[in-house]
C-alpha cells in the first residue's frame, strides 16, 4: 500500500472518492497535518520526512522543486501530477490501480504524470 499526501488544491472529489472506494487507503491531506498555505518546498520536505507520495495538480512548480530535491540528493518519495481535466472517476481508478499493484519504493525519486 502506498502512503499518500494530497496537495492543498488537489481535487477533494478525488480524495473523497478514493476513501469511499478504499477506506483503508493511507491518504492524508496537507490540511490534515497543519500544512495549509505551506509553500511547495515545505510540503515536499514534509512528504519526504513522512515517506509519502505527493498527489498534486500543480504542473508549474511542484515537479521543478521535486527535481531540485533530487539534484541536492535529498529524499523525494515521489510525486503524482494529475491533469486537472482528468475525469474524477478516471483519476480515482488510476490511483487505486497504482496503489494496488505497486510498492512505495517503486516511486522513490520519480515524478509521474497522469494520465499516462
């Protein structure tokens, strides 16, 4: 099972759908851990400290900061960048499939763009 963290502006319909379909999913929101309004660097650092893959729609800045962590040889457990035009049901299906058929370590140091 993956350990996930959803970004502040991540679609809450996706979060609710994920948790409705798989209540045991290990998913927390930045709002749940006191990171509301935190900058991207802080969120990525928290995700790394807590070994959580970040879910985001932010294609503009998050990937660059994630790659900067890698360049600096800092831990980066992974980022899933979902197109914000991706239908909610497809986003949920894709994320649950990834969770069911992969391990946390497989995403270490990777930025994945969905849909593929």
